[in-house]
C-alpha cells in the first residue's frame, strides 16, 4: 500500500462523489423536492496552492485551494457523509 496521492486517485474519488450526488437527485425527482446539483470538477494550479473543487465549468470555487493529501481527506469525508 502506498501513501502517494495522485491526480488520478483524486479524480476517481470525485467521480464517485458526483455519481452519488446525481443518484440522490434522481431519487428526489418528482417528489416536489427541488435540488440542482452541479457537477464538480477538480482544478489544479501549483502556483496558487494546489487542488480545489470547482463547479459551473470553473466559474465557482466550492472549496479553497489545498494540498493533494488534504483534498483526499476532504473527498473521503464527503463520500462518507453522502453515503
């Protein structure tokens, strides 16, 4: 087991998170509960401090910039909370 966090591992976790968010939207469709979940994307800029989650094609930052390890823990927490 390795402790290395790569962009691929973060993107895989983000894909799982997006799938869970859309799954929850699908369940509430037609129940009168209006939820609109924007697909989250992973943005990386080393000069600005690392990774952040953005939505609406990068126009809104959902999280502040953080290191790869911090983003990994953030996504783990988000997946635990949503499931």
